[in-house]
C-alpha cells in the first residue's frame, strides 16, 4: 500500500506546538497551502480551501489530547487517492523539544504512478511541518 511519512524536530515544548497544530480544524493557522477551513459535522469534518482553489474534505477519526495526536481520512479530494488515512502526532524528543510525525497510507486511483502520488503527499506534509516549525520554534 502506498504511503507517505514526514517528521520534523522543533526546538519548542510539545505543548506549544500542539497548541498551534492540535486543533483539527485549525490547519489553516499553520499549513501554508491552506487558505481557510470550514468546520462541518460539528467539527468532526473539515473542508480545506486551498490557496490554489482546490478543496479537500477530511473526516476526523480520533483526537487524543493527552497523546497529542489525531487521525483522519479523506472524504473528497482532487488527489488520486482512496482509502486515505493519516495520523498527525506531536511528541517529546527527550531534550525539551518536539518531534512531529505525519504519516498516511492510501490506495492510488486511476492511471497515476504510486511513487508520484507518494511524493506529492510527502511534499504536502513536509511544507506544512516546515511552516509549523517556523511558527513555533523558540
């Protein structure tokens, strides 16, 4: 099954990073590709309005404040994927900083090459995590 994974070390306390990145419908506050987010289904679903005009609808599967993690699935997107599920996790690095991990597994649809789709999702993750680091680094 195709997958994508990105990880970044941030010199800030996990609580600081989670405060910015933890709210499921707050991704526009830290991901540079997201212009705004519309809450749907009482906040259990988010509609991402991307700066390029595209929209992605994602549904929250689990949100765990104490573990500083949430998982979600894509309901509708212009990406050639189905069965897409992702996990976003903010953890301590053992030295007073933070490690953020963002992973996803999915099936590729249509004529798309799996490696190309993996690189696209990887790029989305990496750009978001880099911007999150810029916003929260001490």
